[in-house]
């Protein structure tokens, strides 16, 4: 069985692209009344949901053979820290500098100590105020998921699996309303997003153990891709009784399973450009909204919309978001990874491969 996740790696780019298009559409709607594909009317595009499920998929795929083994829990947590916080802190610092230099860019939250602390450490705010980087609300749930996922590293394994399963069950009961406590911490700890992470874990397990035929995988990919626009259309003009979260989650589940099965059973190749785009997905996700806010305001004040029009303005903003996101990946994310990993090695810490390395490197069969 092949172990290269080329298609899964490429699909990481789906997250910032979907989120980017939604934010672009809402921005153009606010400035010029241009609602690109009616995306501004959607609550979300599903990109964040895919990010949640993909995180669960990759966490299980990479670390499943390390559950219960001595020393692996610390390695897992250290690698999750390196993956998220250094770049996040760097982009947050850039946001705060811009807020000082550009008064119109500031939101006022920069002077609220509670927001500062919850933003810096990515913990939930009791008042449900978003972090400075709006998109980082999803990282709060991601960090929390990784902490819960770390239960699987406990020894003996049965204890960890039981605790993880119990967390998932309480989350499910909370979502359907069987169990509920009117407190912000309960809403956070047992949110519906937990089920999306767990769904990613389940998808990875199915890909590895269910031995699904490739022809079925291709069907799942097609249905998963079609499911996104169907979900959008149903949100705008309902034609079936299914929530946005449920419809998007079904599409994501089929897409993850389909891509994973094809990756493991077919010799998939991809141009390096697309591979790098998948690598840069996290930087694109973090940076794009700051770039969009700054340049949309500047371009509006410069009167560029009168020259470029709606389509030209949209394309220019997409190009700028892509450029600065990729630049942040190469000039910030990768150097920060090397810096932190070098420091850990110097202190005799063992650092496991990153997702991108583990997903594209051929490993021995389990």
C-alpha cells in the first residue's frame, strides 16, 4: 500500500481558498455592493469545517502508531505548538503594529486585557470576542482538539480511547440537546465542531482499514466536490431539510475518504507548484484577511475600483492575498519552524516530522 498523501496534501489549499473567497465577497459587498456568486450571503463556505476535519484526519494518520508509547505525547504536543503558535504570534504582532499605524484598522479590542490574553494564547473568551485575527477563532478549537486528541497517547491505550470516545459522546449529546449547561465553557468544550474533528479521525481510520475500492473513491470525490455548491445553494434557497453544518460535513467526509483512498492505492503525482500551495495553506489562512482589509481600504481610497471594476478589483485582491500568504510561508513560517526545532534539538528534544513531511514521505507499511 502506498503511503503518499498527495491529493490530501493538495486539498489543504482548499481551506484558505474557500475562506478567502467568502471574505472577499463580503468585503466587495460592503464597499461596492458586488456580491460575488452570492457568497456574501452565506454564513460560511465550509472551508473552516474542512480545516477541522482535515486536522483530525492528519493527526490520526500520522500519530496512530505512537499511541500509548513512552515519550510520544510530549513530542506530539511540542509539534502542535510549533505548527500553530510561532506563525500565529508573528501575524498577530503584524496586526497590532498595523493597528497602531492605521487608526481605521484598529478595532478597540487591542486595549482590552481579556481579549489580549485570550488572543495570544488561543483560549475561549467568556464574552465570545474573537481574537485579533478573526480567522483565529478556529484555532482555539483546533488547539483544544489537539489537547483532547492527546488522550489517545495515554497508557494503557484503552484508557485513552475510552476518554476520547466519552468526550465525543458528550459532544454529540450536547449538540442534539440531550445534555446542556448554560455556560460558555460548556458551549466551547462540547461544541459541534468537535464532531468535525472526530469525523476526520473516523475518515482516516476508514481509509486505512476499510479497503474501499478506487471506483467508489472517485465517486466519493465527485460527490464531495459537488456537495459544496449544493450546500451553498440550499443555504440561499432551501430545497432540502438539512442544516449547513450537516450538508457540508457529509461533503467533507466523502471528499476526505475519496482522496485518501486514491492516494493510498494509486500512484498520484502532482506538480511541485501545487505541492507548495498545500504547504502554504496555513500561512495563507492566517494572513489573507489582514491583507484583504489593508489593501481593500487603500485601493478604495486610491480610486482603483473605478479603473479595475468589480472583477478586476477582486482578482487584484486575490493575487495580493496569495502573494503575501505564500511570502509569509517561506519567509516566516518555515524559518520559525527551523528556529524552534533547532532550539529543541539543541535541548535534546525529539521533534517528529511535520504534516507536510509525513504526508508526502513514503514510509514503511504498518
